[in-house]
């Protein structure tokens, strides 16, 4: 088990940086996914994005239907008009909780751990977690919703 240090602080450069697409699945990427899984499990989080462990890559893990799902180069392709507001926390911003309004339902396209393109329709908490992680990949944090 390899638990990586989680980058914290709303003004930390790596959390605000432009992130690069994952060009292909390599041994290094697979190892990074495993280490991120170990890290988010230890932290008892619902997801984690590569910038949170100091890597400027469009890679995240999100708890979907109770399973930690790796997502490379994810893009939201559709959002419902219906929204809900819920208090969110963040592993990179300990002790900070913000009410965030997000679409209740989304469609997301991403590459899985084998590099295969997937398209999923997500609802409620699954949709919220994925939107939170994709925000990280775009340099956006929950404090930006204040």
C-alpha cells in the first residue's frame, strides 16, 4: 500500500494549474491509479484528482455506485437543468465546507483504466462527486463557489 501526501491550500499552484491530458495508459499511470486509490481509501474520501497529489494530469478517481472508478481525460457532455445544493468538503481543503449548487444529473465521457472510452449517465451523489473531481482537473476548488 502506497499512500501519497495530499496537497493542501486554496492558493497552491498545482491545484490551480492547467492539467495535461493523459496521452496513453502506461505502467506508470496504472501505478499512479493504484497509489491514488490507496491514498483516497486511507483518507476516507469519495474521490481524488491527480493535482491533489501533485500531478498536473487529467486523471481522477470517483466513488460511483460504491466503487472507486478511475477516469482519465473526463469531460461532462451533458448537464441537467435541475440542480441541488449540498455541503461539500475537500481533501485538499481540510476544515473547509462550502454549500455548492450542481446539476443533479450529468453525462460524462472518459477513458477507463484500460484506455477504453466510456460514457456514463450519473445521478445525485455520483454526479456530484464526478463534478467535484472534474473541477479539480480544471483548477477549480469548492471555495470558488462562495
